C-alpha cells in the first residue's frame, strides 16, 4: 500500500483580530525591495478592509475579479503582469473567498514555473516551488485555505493544480473578516464544507485521519445551520474552523458525486462552486439519502433559495461537454461509487441527472 505523505500549511494563526498581525508576519519574508502583492476579492473595493492592509515600499493591492471562478488565462495574465512590472515579488497574499485564495496560490506558482497554468492542471505536475504565499479567508467553507489544490477552469477542463507546492505557507484565520458576508453567499460556501464532509465520510477512501476532521467539521456545520435561529459571532468562529477541518478531512480522502457533477456546471455555465454544489446536492437522494434530507432541512430553516432548471435549455453538445468534464474527475467517482464506478455512472445516467438540475 502506498501512503500519501501530505504537505500541509506550514503556519496557522487563528483568532479574532489576528489580521492585525499581518505586517509582523510578512516582515521576515520580505526580500529587499521586492514587493508583497495583495490579491483582494473585488467585493472589497471601496470598502474598509483594504485600508487595513499593511503596505510597505512598492507593495501593491490588486482587486481580483472573481465574478467567475479562476481561469488559467486569468492566472497567466496576472503572473505575467507581475513579472513585467516587478521582475519578482516577495510574496502573494490572497484575501477573499475560495476563488481568490485559489487565484493567489496559482499566481504564486506561475511566478516561478514556465509555460501556462493550464500545463499544470492535474496531479503532481508542478515541479518548482512558487513564491511565498499567504491565505486570508473572508468566507468560510471551501477549505481552499488548507488544500493542496487550486481549482482552475482551463481551455478544455476544470481541474486543479494539485501538488505539494500548492498549499499556502501561512494562513490567517480571523473570524472578524467573515462577519459581514451576505447571508446567501455565507450559506452556499458553508454548504460546500457540509457537502464535502458528507462525501468524504461516506466515500470508499475514508480513513481515521479524514474521519476525525470530517466528523468535527460536520458537527460544526450542523450546529451553525440547524441550531442557531440568529447568527452570532460564535457562528463565524465555528464556521471558520469547520472550513479548516473540512479541508483537512479531504486532504487525505476525496469528495464525491456533488463535486464531480458541479465541475461540469462550472465549466459550461460558469456556476460558482458553492451554489453549484447546492444545486446538485438537492437531487442526490440516491447517493447520500440522510445528507440530502438534512441539507434540505438547512435550506428551509435558513430561508435559502436553490436555483432550479438551469440545464433546461441546453443542447446535446452542451450536455456532452459537461459530462466529459464530470467523468474526467475519476478519483471523485471512485471515492463515491467504488472501483467499478464506470459501470454505475454511465453517460446516460449522468445526462439524466443533469437534466434534473
């Protein structure tokens, strides 16, 4: 048996107000006059948060447009811009939701690896460490702050740069940064965590490492979304730790059907990851009956709308494109359905599932 030797985040700070330590954390990582570049979710443009970023020397804030999930061409353009402007940088700091964190990880890697980020979509294709990188989440649920992948949509597929060089060198988990998240967005992102815990805990790859983190993350999600009639600071604290623990859980296991199907939606329709998982989970009673029942309870209790009929007007060619992307996620299907998954999830069955969404 081949055991995976996991590369995890090297340094973690957790606590309310910990964002204020950013200057102190970055200081020893600065290299001469090479700047720190802060990739900030464009949601914060014109808001207070950027004013708290400790700029020094040539440091720059770049507001990253994450209306859609990161694309390889966006990563390549940002890395090229930084190389042309500065030559090199001391580090890349991502501040935002999962898309912004993935973008920061990918740009860090492409500062030192040749070619296009599309060349590295897959497992262990990255061979050179990126520049120093820091992740500071302002939404909780994706686990992007702790994962070894950075999910990107390329010319032909949606697939991560999954490598030991991808994890952040440092993360700062400050629950104060997520307190003003819009309710719908907070729910969709939180459900990403809940759903990948269900997929991990019920998958064939499960082990006690993953189970330990996954069960705790699941408990925290249940507490936040089922047991709190009003949102409190404690909910933000718990959801931030659920995201971290959920990310740790899938680091040594894998996600499943909801994620595999939602990748197709994202590739073709640009559906954001969190809401895409919710749209799919709504129809997965065959695979996760107890999880889907509880998910629907959370949706109702939190008064959340899950879109319907998003695939109603697609052509055969569009369905085929989604199916190809989804079935390309082989580890996800194997985790969900076992080694003979290809005889279970046929193209026809997957087409029928997409038609329900």
